[in-house]
C-alpha cells in the first residue's frame, strides 16, 4: 500500500491510499479519484515528504506533522474532535444524517432510483456511489447530494 497526497485542479488537498503507483495511475486515468471537497475528478499527486523512521524504529514526524507536534496548543482537538464552528456544524450534520437515515452502502444509486420510480417506499438514505452513478442519477432528475464528510463506516 502507498499513501499519496493529492491536489485537485481547484487547489483542494487530500490524501488517499492505493495498492501501488500503477493502481493510482489506473484510477486517475479512469477519473475514479475525486476531490472530497468539491467532487472534481481532475486529481494529481502533490508533493509530500517521505515517511522517516527514527533510530528506535518509530515513525519520525517531519514537515507539518513535526511543526504541529511542537506548536499545538494544549488541549487542541484531533481529527475526531471538532475544534471550530465549521467542524462542529459538520459533526452535527453527520450525526443527524447517520441517526435519521438508513445506510445502504454501495447500493445507494440503485436504491435511490428504485425509490424515485416508486418501486419501494421513500425514506431517507445515505451510502456510496461511483461518480458515474451519481452523475446518471442527477441527469435523470433524481435528487441526490454529496456529503461533505466521510461516513463513519468508511473511516478507520
């Protein structure tokens, strides 16, 4: 597995894991890598520092990680603890969605289409869809929207 820092054509940065460099290139060429902020499919690898190991065999912080370790205020939040108003609002939105809708996983596009066509009763759902599936739903007038966060089921 290899981790790449990514940057979209609009300047948003993220990172993702890939099986290998060829796997990244294949997914990039198929436009299967999307920006989690804006949904752009124009993603490229960004510059990133190598992962270093200390003499004790532990990962050594470098770059922004080292700076964050030395300059973080006591009690500063972590990725799982919201630290600002925007992060708190996103956390509240995530809780609302996960508590009041059904997770349908990779069947999201199929289930949304079935509800739209009246094959199954309408209900609030959330899940995952490939970019081409989401595009077809929108083109067919089926109301869907990307979530501005990763689902808890998808995070480590």
